């Protein structure tokens, strides 16, 4: 029987109860895989909110972004084979079972583990851009430049945006936004936003604002400063 180690919180909302737990994995099911983790990524939003008590007091294991290698295959599994490198939604653990019907993806050979592990966050960012219906050449303002915000501003460019403006209160994040291609990176200030939009052609559609920080104050700021006919996502 395979033994695994995983991080779990004995009590939700209490960081002090976080433990490295050891437990036995059950026998592998006919439709399941056994994977050995290569890298997993903490969620700076969901997991910190959980550990800080902002998501209730539910206890349990942490993590959902994992890149691993298939070590054993159930007899009914046809899509994956031994040695495949996969991205899966799984906890922070060294070994885990995964059902073939649950979301798992082959990792391309030319993609590093520490790139592939961003898949879940990339999906969130891509969904935000899809919901925004940017079109071609429309200016986009991405409010919040954490991990998902950085991905969102890059996907906005790939999705057809004209000028891309990154907004955050952290100058280090704004520096990274500039390095990753934002046309402007500003503090949440109306004068700074107006200056950043000043060279947008007058016949351009009103900006799309994508709020990705999760803070109600950011939504209030957008509603205060957004030009007429802007779209807020």
C-alpha cells in the first residue's frame, strides 16, 4: 500500500493547526491513476483566505494545482500511461490518486513544471478575458496585479486589447506588470488613469475594466472612475 504525505489544516481558519500528515492511500481503482508529485503551487488567494478564516472553519487538505508523473495505471484507463507528465487538480501531497474522468491534462514536452503548474490560475484569467468580450483594439484596465492579474493583463493583449493598463497599490507588482508587457502600470488614482487613457484614440470604444483583486474597494474605485459606457467585469 502506498503511503503519502500531505498538508492539511486540523481546524479551518487557524494557521497554527496546519500539519504535514501521513496516511495510507487505498488500493488503486480500475479507473484511476497513481501519480507522484513533481511540483504543486499554493494559492495565494483561496488557501490564504481559508487559513485566515475568511472562508469559514472547514478543516481539510490544501492545494489544487499539481504537476505529477503517472506511476501506476488502473486497468480501465486508456487516456494516460506510465511515465506521462500531467497537470491535475490535486492537493499538496507527494503521491495521489486521480480519476481519468476528472480534469487532468498532458503537459507538453517543451513546458517546464513550474510553468504548467499555473494552469488553474491561467484558466481563471482566460475566463475573465473571455467574459470581457474585448474585441479588437479596445483599451483594457486590469485592476489587481497578483498572480491572476498578471496573467489576465497578458491574456487581454492576446485577446485583441489595444492599450493595456495595470492597476495595483504595490509598486513591485507594477514593475512586474511593465516587464510583462503592460502599456501603463499605475496606482488606483483617477488622475493617473486619465493620463494613461489620454492617448487612446477618441473614436475607440470605452475601456473594459477587469476587477481581479477580489476587494470591494477596487470595485468602488472602478465605479467612481470608469468613463461613460465602460464595461466592468
